[in-house]
C-alpha cells in the first residue's frame, strides 16, 4: 500500500518516467530470457519482484532527494541570519595568504602550526577567531608576552575577512558571520537578553558591561566599544579565559538577545550606579565615604567653635 502511495508521490515529483523506463528495460530483459518457457515463468515471477525492488529503491532515492531538498532549502532560508560569509572567493584566500605571510607567519608558522615561544597554532581557530583578534587590534601582537588589549586595527575590514578566509581554508573552525547577517534582536528581546547577560557575562564584564579586573592580572574589558560582529565572534571563540559560548550553549537567538541588551547598555545614559565616571562600586563607595567624613568633620568643627 505504501508502495502505491510512494508511486503517486513519484508521479508528483516527476520521477515516474524514470521508473517506467527502467522497469520497461527490465521487462524487455525478461522477454529475451523467456525463449525457454521454464525460464520465462521464473523470469515472470522475478521480474515484478525486481521491478518492485527497483521501484522501492527509486522511490527511496526520490524521498531522500526530496528530504535533502527540503532540509537544504530550509537551511538556506535560515542560514543568512547567522550563517558564515559565503561571499569568499579564491582570490580572497590568496590575498589572505599574502597578508598572513607578511604579518603573522613569524609567530604562527608557515602552515599555521604555531611557533614555539611565539604564538599558538591557528589550525581550526577559524575565520571567527581571526576576525575577533584582528578587528579588535589584538593581532598582530606587537611583542611577545604583552597583554593583548584592544587597539586600533592594523587592517581594513576586507583584509581581515581575507585573512580569515585563508585561515579558514587551512583548518576550518567557527566562521565569522556575514556582513548582512542579522546579529541583533529587536527591543522585545531586551528582557531575555538582560537575563542571559546577567547569567553568562556580568560575572566578568560587570552588571553594566563596564569591565572589571580578573585574577592573575587579566582584564575583562568594557563592552562599549565592541561591534555586533565582535560581540558575536567573542562569544563563538572565547578569547583568553573567557568561556566559549558555542551555538549549543547559547543559541543564535540568545546571542542576538544578548547583543541587543549590550547595545542598549551602550546607549543608555545611566546604566546603573552613581554617575561617577563608572569607576566601580568600591571606588564610588570610597568617594561617598570620604565626602561623608568631610561633612562630619566640618560639623564637628562648627559645633566646637560655637561652644
Ligand atoms: C609577535 C607574535 C605574533 C604575531 C605577529 C601575530 N600573533 Fe596571533 N597570537 C600570538 C600569541 C602569543 C597568541 C596567544 C595569546 C593570546 O591569545 O592573546 C596569539 C593568538 C592569536 C589568535 C587566537 C588563537 C587561539 O588559540 O585562540 C589568532 C586568531 C591570531 N593570533 C591571529 C593572528 C593573525 C591573523 C596575525 C597576523 C595578522 C597574528 N596573529 C600575528 C602572537 C602573534
Ligand atoms: C570568565 C570571564 C568572562 C566571561 C564569563 C565572559 N567574558 Fe568576555 N572577555 C573576558 C576576557 C578576559 C576578555 C579579554 C580577552 C582578550 O583580551 O583576549 C573578554 C573579551 C570580550 C569581548 C571583547 C571586547 C573588546 O572590546 O575587545 C567581548 C565583546 C566579550 N568579551 C563579550 C562577552 C559576552 C557577550 C559574554 C557573555 C555571553 C562574555 N564576554 C563572558 C572574560 C569573560
């Protein structure tokens, strides 16, 4: 019964001619074999079975092709929202190779294998990591062992993407989202974004995203200068001791919500705390304490003078 259903589906999918053709060839084969009646009868019995088998195979192939088309189509529809940059050409990879040889090879090696005491391997770091490191000016590192801090980038956006394309072509890895990818949710996601930010980011970057010192001389920088794409790639690759937030840990939807929230923090005039230059709660407390003490001293002197 399901065979019949599939046959109908075949017809709809335009596979019917193929089935008829090959089945016809099959029958013709059976006819030739049928010179002897005994053989003919065996052929007569096997042919329909073979036809049914073939039909089933063609049908499952059709179903598979259909399913792949649907999945592929669905993916293509969803991909542009968070997918990788697919505008990369082989010229980009070649241009990236040149840039890499000029600026990165001494520390990361001719085959991205890394250089002992200079830089780690870049195999598998992907274009997302290259985008994060180079667009925030952390790479190329100026000197060995210096704290990699945000600086003015040395390369144009296009060159950064070319560098990324080269590294990507060598070992895969997380990819930088396309320039037109939708990386920021609308204001309706601010609540969710705030919740996720407090859970996943605030412990290091502060409740208002102003950044904070971590242990061992590390710094979680403020998030006010990071672009959407930098926020996205930072989450994907987890630089230094920042955790990696893969798309399993934080779905693309959740990443978009977090970015919406961070963007909101940037633009909000007063994201919390007293407006004292965002020097942090301890410093703010000290300031208030000192000012309070001053007032107290003045009052004591005033009372003393009156007595
Ligand atoms: C002076 C040496 C030096 C140069 C030049 C340099 N890097 Fe690096 N790179 C490092 C070191 C050291 C690290 C690891 C420290 C860190 O992650 O902050 C690193 C880390 C990286 C990472 C992160 C790797 C990881 O495991 O997450 C990427 C990506 C990267 N570099 C890309 C580049 C690119 C692209 C260039 C050229 C434009 C470049 N680097 C030039 C020394 C260098
Ligand atoms: C365990 C601490 C930690 C947590 C949690 C953390 N980060 Fe980070 N983050 C860091 C550190 C450390 C750096 C600096 C890395 C470097 O300089 O290589 C950083 C850097 C960044 C940067 C680069 C900023 C710039 O201007 O260059 C962005 C963006 C960022 N983090 C976003 C996030 C977001 C979003 C979350 C939450 C989803 C998060 N981080 C969670 C520690 C953390």
